[in-house]
């Protein structure tokens, strides 16, 4: 196979993207393929990487730096800033951003385009590739490949190591985004296939383009690592925590580590944190803020070989990610180098992304944003080093299946298949869904919508979100994930015809196939907006109802009015979606049309909520719990409907058992023996990992209990009162008891705790499997997808 690789960055330029492309060229060459590379001779990067294919097979062309004028005008400010030595003056930063927005289209390497196209004629005069493979960023490489493909009449494959306009770091203004979106579609629509580095990113590309898309991890090359990787560790002195690569201000934040170092007390001198790369000045300012500047070192970038050597010599390797759902599909290239170095990893950032999942599955380190938990792990590592003289290397099995050669074998097969199937695959237009929700504040519906919108969907759906009221903690997460989010400017209890007109305009402009609303106020406004838009015959309407509480006396008179109005208008929507069976029956009882009512269960993120054996010992030690004592978890806010009193009376009948109360307001309960009042927490999956059972004591008002499902996803059998959908959720993975019956609850708890180890393992596995198959986020997406497909 004759392959032309087009990549603006290629060895000897030292960048993680150049490492990946250079290794792939080496792999193809060693496997007998005829490989040629088109790249540029001036990238501004250190020229420290080895070129591992014959030099005559690489054509380096000149290029123009379109930013030379801006850099010259910025003078020493920009030079010092990019070296990480100074902060950028505000005025220069604003002017520089405006310049880049206009000139760097689509990126700062666009000056390479004319030279690449012109000079490639000499390369292609007497050699014609079977296929062109282009790697971006920068995306100018993809533009070059698309034009060469059209000129030569050969297929091409686009590799997007990061997404283009859908990149979660993309921050250009709306007019620029619209232009670049058109450019991206023009370029990528001509590709025969797409390649990226993780399944969530691949899902975005499949949804957007409907093309064959391969996932090829970065991997690592054992030949790059010194022999010391396989030898015992000898590391005298303080524990060295190492970070290599770039840092992004306010997005990859070492603050939790600095806070942990601040809290380790007298042992703080036993730690050093070393940053190698372009380190923004804010990092040292953060270290000063936490009073640990004497423990932090900042060094300039080193060569790739020196970076690998430093990683193998360090005690702990630091991985920083943005703590945002938008980071879910991000594997940093250094993660695979870290795994190849076989040193324990400390990940600070998103705990539910693919990177965290890889570290967790391979037991390669700690994933946490909690300074107390990080401090505890630092003390454990320090104790290990004091006792053994070093922190031992991770086992070789930690990095199994992650060799670059193993990953590139799949990419090689993918390219060969594109040659045998060169035809373009027709792309079906996405089903457009406009989600209308009352607000984006804290709540079950808001959390479920955010989970669905930021998850990986199969091809064929395009989403936008409209909130009736402004603000909300979930809005930023949706926007960071690249979703279109707007609010109508409504204030609760105040009618506003202007807000309704905004929704009408949105529906007319977007022309959705489906308008899906969430909660009663949104149901009513969505129905009125769709009717006034004149698109009722072309657009389906789905209502979302969440409540299952029969006690309407708890509601305000305005909410009762809205619910009654919705019941009278329930012939308008095409579907009424409840999140529980008891909720569906309740709404039919109060007047909703039964033939329109469907159930789509809430879905839990089974990557975030999963069994964590390592948490059991650590969390119990942190909380002062006995290692073998039975521990029960009750996750519920303080509310009469949750009936904590029944649980407390049941606990008195279970000797030696401890209870963790997790939820808003639980810290205000009176002190009780063997009860730990933890209040509202953001590390619930980790806490559940320390428990033996999940208990739900609700007396009424419960529909679909997220707490039960999350506990079962973590492998906990459940004891739950027979309220709402608890019986349907728990099944054989626990026991159901009558509400307000502490004796029955205590007996059920005793029964599950007294079983054999084999029986407990069986129930744990059953609980996890039941959630994965029926109540996972993937199951909810599948069910919504079926409804969308049927409606469209």
C-alpha cells in the first residue's frame, strides 16, 4: 500500500502529535508499505525527536508564519509569556485574540497551505499514493489532504486527534464558528473515513458525518523507555511528583494537590512537585496561594527522550484534566507514556472520563479532586517509601494492549479497508431535537438532561437546549460540552409574552423534528410555542413528567394550576414520557391520556458509579470505620418523605453496623451512635465503595429512585421500602420491605449481611448487572433513540 502522510508537525519537531504521526510512519515502513510524508520545515518547536523512517521519504516545505507581525508587535511580552515567565498584559491579550480570530483561519498554520500544495507536485510527479492519511491538529493538514485527494482522485482519511469546531476548548465568536463549521463540513465530507483517539469523540464524528470512524489510542513504544523500567526502583530523597507538558489556565488545575500538600503537616518537606514544559505563571501564583511554593519547581520543556527518562525516575506522575463533562472523551498523549513508565498516577480533574476509566480499570493510581483524599494517598505513598525504600513500579500487566504497534495494527486494517470500500456513504440528516426545560438549577430532571446531552449518542441526532429561566449550575456544563443553550428570560410566576415569542422564533429558525420538554411549566410553554410557530404538523411534541407524588397539597397553587392545565391539554403532545411506572399511572389517574404515556427510566452513568475495591479500605480509614464492620449507606436529603426515622430505628436492631448519611441537610440530624452524618457530597461513588448495603427508607412520594440505582451500580445490594418503582428496580438484587416498618427493615438488613461471602458476591454482581442492562445511561439513550426514530 502506497500511503502519503500529510502532517504539519512531524519529527524532528517535538510535540505529542508529532510523536504519534512519526511512530505511525515508522510502523507502516517496517510493515513493508511505501510511505512518504509531506510536512513543514519550520514549526517553532524544538527539533529533538528522531526521524525513524529514511530521510529521503520526508518532504519538508517552507511556510509563512501568519502571526509574525503580532508576535513582533507583542515584543518581549509575548516571548516571556510563551516561555511561561510572565503574565500577558490585558490589552495585548485582547488585541492578540482579535488578531488570531481574524487571521488564524482555521489555525495559525494556514501559511503552510500554498507551499504544501505547490511543493507536493515534485513529490507526486513520479509517485502516486493509493491513499492519503492526514493528521490534525492543525487542521490545515486536513485541508491540504482534501485538495490533494481531489487533484489525484485517490481516497483520503482524516485523523482528528482533537475535534475541530466541536472541540470543547473552542472559544471563537459565533460568526467565526459559523464560517469554520462550513469549512469543516466541506473538508471532512470528502474523506473516506475518520480516525480519532477515543470512543466519545468517535461518537460525535459518526453522528455528525455518518462515516466509518476508527478509534486508535495513542499507546506507547517500549523502545523509547530505558531498561530501568523493568528493574527495581531506587529513589532516595523526597517523593517527586512529576508533570510533563502544557498546562491550561483554569482548565487543568493543580490546586487540589497544592491544598493536599498544605495539609500534610510536618511531612510536607518529603514532597516535591516538578513541572516540565510551558508552565503558565499562574501555576506558581497558585503554589504561593497555598503556601507550598517551596515544594514546587517549574522547568522549561525538555526533549522527548529526557521526558521519558524523567517519568521513569519519578515517584508519582501527575495527570491534570479539566474537571468538566466536556473532557469525557479526552486521553492525553502523556497518559500512555505514564503507563509505559509504570509509575503510579495521580489524576486530578474529571473523574468519569475515559482517562479516569483507563487508570481505574488498570489500578494504576488515584483519581480524585478531594484534597483530603489526595493527602491521605500522599501519606500512604510516603509510608510505603519509608518502609521499602521506594514506591514499587506498577506491574507490567498495567500497560497490556496499549503498545503503539497494537493500536496501529487496527489503523492499518482500517486504511486498507478504505481502499477496498472507496465509495462514499450517504449521510442521513440528523433528527433535530429541541429540549425545553423549566430551569437548569440543581434537580433530578436537570441532571438527567445534562447526562443525556453530554453522553455519546449514536449517529443521527442533533440537540439544542432552551431553559425558561436564566442561569443554573448545569448550563455551564452543557455549554462546555459544545451544546447550543439559550434561555427565554422568564421569571418564576410572571407571565412574559416576549419570552414565549423567543421560543416561537427559535422553533421557526431551528425547524426541529421534535420538541421535547421537561417538567410541567416547560410542557405548557413548549406546547404554546409550537402551536404559535405554525410548525405543529411538521414537529412532534414530547412532554416530560417527573413527579409521582399523590399529595398535591404540597404544591403551590400555581403549580397545581399548571398541572391541571397540562392534564386538560394532554391530547396535544405526541408522547408523554414519565421516568417511572408509578409516575405514569399517577398522571393517567389525574387526567393525562393513557395512550400517549410512556416510561423511560432514568439512566445512571455506570462508568462513574461502579464497584471500587480500592475505596473500601481508604474511605473506611478516612472515616474511622472498622475494616470489617458492616456499613450501610442511605443517600437522601433530609425530608419527611425520605423517613430517616424508620431507618434509625431499624439500625438500632442491627448490632455493630455503621451508617453513612449522605445528602443535603443530613448533617443537621442529632448525633447518634454509629451514624456518620456526611451531608451533601460530590464523591458519592467513592463513599459507596466503602459500604456493604444501600438502604432506601422512603415512606411516600418516591418515583424512580436514583439513589437505589446508583448504589446498585456500585455493586451494593439494596434494602428498599415498597414505594414508587423500588420493587421493579431492585428485583432479585436485594429485598423489599413495607414502608414505616423498622422491624422488617432490620430483618432484611440482617438477612443480607448474614449471607455467605459467595452469596454477597453473587448479589453484588447481580445488582451491577441489573443496572447496566436496564437502568444505565446507555439504556436510557437507546430508549429515547427509539422514540425519536419512530417520531421522525
